[in-house]
C-alpha cells in the first residue's frame, strides 16, 4: 500500500518536473529571441515566467505540507529538502531567462554589428547543462548529475573568450559599445543559468547519496572571474 | 524546561547570525576594495568566503538534523525552512562579494578615469538593505523586513543611472571602456546583493507571519532591466 507520504512526494515531484519543463522552454525562447531577432520570443519568456512563479509557490507549499503532516525521515526527508532547493534554483533560472529577454530588447535596437557565434555555442552548452540537470533530477541519476558539474568549466571558458573578444571589438569601434555590453550581459546571465544547473546537479547528488558536494571543488559555482 | 527542539533551533539561529556577520563583513570589504583601491581588502573578501562556505554547510546540516530528529510543527517548521533559505541567500551574497572583489582586481589595473560617486551611493544603499534584512531576521521584525523590500526600487534606480552614465562615458572616450565595464559589473553584482537581501526580507515575513509575499509585487526581485 502506498503511504500518504509517497503520494505527496510523487505529487510534488510531478509539479517540479512540469515546472522544470517550463523553465527549459523559457531558456530556449530567450536564446532564440536574440538568435532569431524575434520580439515574439521575448514576450513568450515573460509569459512563461508568470506560470513558473505560480508553480514555485505551489511546490514550496506542497513540500512544507509534507514536512508538517508526514514527518518524513532519512531518504524522504532528503528528497523534500532537495525539492525545496531545486525549486528555488528553477525560479532563479526563469528570472535569468527574463534578464536575457530584457538584454535582447536592447540588443535588437540596432542592426547586428557584433559577432554572436561564441554566444550561440555558449548557449548550446548551457542548454545541455540544464537538460542534463533536469534529466538527472527526474531519473535520480547521480552520474548524470556529476556530468553537469564538469560542463561548468567549459561554459566559463566561453564566457571569458566572449568578454575578451567583445571588449576588443568595443575598443576598435565605439559604435559597438552598447551592443557589445548587451552581449556581455547575456553571456553573464547564461553563465549564471549554468551555475544554477550546477546547483541542481549538486542537489541531485545529495538527494541520491546524502553527500554534500558543495564547496568541494575550490571556488563555488557562483564564483567565476568577473 | 527547554525542548531539545528549542536548543537546536537556538543553535542553528546562532550559527546563521554569525554567518550573516561574516557576509556583511565581506560586502563591506568588497566595497572598500574599490573605494580605497586596496588589494588587501580584496584578499580579505576571499578569506571570508572560505569561512562562509564552511558555515553554509554546517547550518544546512543542523537544519536537516532538526527536521529529522525533532519533527517540528507549525511555527518551528516554518522557522527551519526559513533558516535553510536564508542560509542559501547568505552564501550567494558572499559569492557576489567575491565577484565584486574580482571586478575590482580588473578595475584597479588602470588609474581611475570613471566617476564612481553613484556607485558609492548605491553600495551604501545596498549595505543598509543587507543590515536591515539581517536585523529583521535576528529580531524577527516583520516591519523592518518590509522596509528592505521598499529599498530595492532605489537600488535599481541607481543601477540604471550608472549604466546610462557609464555607457555615455565609454562612448565619449574609448579609453574608459574596460574600466567602465568593470563599474557596470560591480553595479550589477551590488544589485544582486540587494535582491538576496530582499529574499531574506521575504523569508523573515514568511517566518513570522506564514505569508508568502514572493511574486506579489509584479516582477520578482531577481528580475530587473538588464
């Protein structure tokens, strides 16, 4: 027989998976917005954010209810704590997608003068991180979660290259300054999306193994040059 | 007679208050670093971060222990959930102080050419937000927590003004580009410190009243232009 706790946990899990799907959509829409120079995609991001905010409150309240009424122990308790943390990370990710959409509004104000090839590659890598982190969570796959953690370095490398190249372009041609700044801010926001995917990966590892792997690799994920 | 739960809660609270003190120190050191052009202050930020990371893990593990062993209800449960969330926000704040210290390393590479008066005013305002948020938490003062939420608008105004002025300076004189970019990134990081102070304020309101005030004021705190 299923315990009430199991029913509640599946319910919270389902809610979070649905929310994760929305967050991924928002990140894809935000990326397409500047790649395809599409204002419709920008609006899509804003619309998805509203739904994610609602889901964020619902998941939190479901988790608190489970803690209050079911008094979970050990693995169940770890899982609920992880759900609460992943919920926070997902909500921040959608905020970052909104930031990227807003950067893109500025970015689209002038015809393209700055190359965004590296930014495209960086966003592909970040999207893979997000996908892997969410898959790791859904499948409770610790190995996949660890793969997310490894990708973070590559994302940071892209970001550093974009910073250097865009700065050089801005110096060469002051007409690039505003657009260059928006490219840098998009890269910065993408990097932070990657940081949150890393957090989710760490939470999945904690959820499945009880091991706290945060702060174990030198700098924490939120901390990168610039 | 004190319950074990009360003893545990005071212990977790004390740990978090000590950690909050360190985070505030880190933010002050990061701000002084660029104001006083001091590399010693930069190193101080990095040293404090290590201690905060350690505290972060300890508070989390204390809270999970309380949930597992004491099966808290109602107000106690809300308080533990809030401690877990505030703990996350404090850890992110110290990451941002480290980011500011890193921006400052670049910033100090050239003699000052960009005015940082508004940035100083902005950092004063953010420090007040952080102080009020931590005081609200220590004193469980819902009114003070609400005052933090109101200050966030002013911080965003400063940031927008800094963006506009620095962009204009960069356009006028390309020699300002690199330094201008670092001023913008410091402002962006300060704004995010303010966002986390807002989160702490919201958690304090939830802790004392059970009201979830997130996502109630239109855009969420993490979401601001650019």
